[in-house]
C-alpha cells in the first residue's frame, strides 16, 4: 500500500465501531463501506475500488465464504480438517480462537475456553493440543484465501482432536478482547488495525489467566461497585439490548474459577 507522509490507511467493510475508535486513537485513516458479504459480485466492484486506492483488502470470495457458515463447514468436511466427520460429542470443551492475518499469514493470538462458570483465557490446554488447534484454524483460513484482518473461529475439543464449528471474519464479541488484554496485554483491536494496514504484529504470551462472567440484568450492584471489587479488571454493565460482563485475573484456572463464581453470586445476589 502506498502511504503519504507515513499516514496509515485501512479499509473497513461493514465497520466495527471498536476498530473505528482504535484507528482514530492511533491516527489511522479509515475508508469504509457497507455491503452484503454474501453477495460476491457486488463485493468485487467495491473491493476493487478500495484496492485501486492502495488499500489492503480481502478477496470477495474469501469474505463471501466466511459469511456463509454452511460453506465453512463444507470446506472443513471436504478438506478433512476435523476428525470424525465433524461430530461433536456432548461435553466437548468449547474454544474460540482469535487470529490476525496480514499478507495471508495467520497468527493465532489467543485461545479462550468456555468453562461451566464462564470464559477462561488462555484455555487450559497442553502445548501440543494448543498447537493442533492453531494449525487446524490457520489451515481453514488458508483455504478461504483470507488475507487481512481479524477472524474468530469456534472449535470443539473432542477425544479425536479439534473440530471447527464456525469461523467468521472480524473481531470476537466482548468480553473476549478484554480477556486477551487482561491475561497478557494483547490488544486485539490495535492488532487488527495494524494488520489491516499491512503491518506484522508481535506475539504476546499471556502472563496470567483471565476469566469473564456474562450476566443478564438485574445486577444487585452498580457497575462502579463491581469495578472496585477485588481482582476485577474490567466491567461492562448490562443494558436493554445486551447482558453485561466483568473480567477478573488470576494465577491459575482454579483460582479464576473460584473468584468468578463467588463474584457472580455477589453481583447478582444469587448465592445458590
């Protein structure tokens, strides 16, 4: 991409406000457009125009594929990316994998687990299992032709290996970005802006664990009261459209589970 006076520019399709805010704070210029990502012919003209302006863009095919979860599952099945015919047994550990892609290189920057008490990052996996999960996710992104930006992939960990259950372009929904930041300082939005402008990002290894509880209203405590509770590092209160969440830090998964469970009871007033 050509840059004038070192000013970075990015292209955002159906822009995520979190990325718009991050770009503004970083002094990155944003060009955006809205379109139906399932309409590949319409996407081609729009993306070609952005590419002609010197911006890094994905292909219409890759965006259309990632917008169609049936197509994602066909890729997984036809390329044997998941064992056992992609069957997920009950009780399988659910994972989400966050990746940042630049020039077709995919970096898995975080694996989060769906635990009975909430979300836990990083997922409590062995190094070999984590590597297997990363490999299957990046293989899928290669198959889609995805080149630039964040992607969010759902995986079920089965006795036969990881099974991809979904993948889409874009940032994970909150509170996953907050979990990555609390656990190891990985700023997912900042990294996304970097790769969208063609820059590589450095890997950040989590230094501790972070857990999140997503809770519907009503909360017994105000968000300001939750924010000053021990070990709480982030709070988003519930509103009429969505539940709220809070994030705690811990030195182990066991401590994270105890802290989150006790704080959930305190916030909701439910001691059962």
